[in-house]
C-alpha cells in the first residue's frame, strides 16, 4: 500500500493518540476513525457484494433453481 502523508494539528493528533486501541498503530487508528466518521455521516451503505437489484424478485429464495436452469442451457 502506498504511503500518504497527512498533517494533523497537534490537538487532533493528541485526540487520535487518546483513542488508539491497545496494540493498534497510529495509522490504523487514523484509518479506523476516518472510516467510523464517514459511516456516521453517510449512514448505512449496501455492501458491494449485494446485487444491483436486477433479476426476478424471488432470486434470493430460488437462486439454486435459476442457476440450475442456466447450467442446463449450456
């Protein structure tokens, strides 16, 4: 992973150090706090592995059936 330099005011750095979990690096703490802050601002987001919503409404229940039909077509 490429390193990026971010300059933090002394007061923010002190807050980060105060919120560091045991065994956690400073960089990991900053990343965790940024992630938590973004989640708080954005609200819940759909995980990337959830489909686009296209397809039959009963796809979750009948996925095996539809996959079997696709396999049989080939």
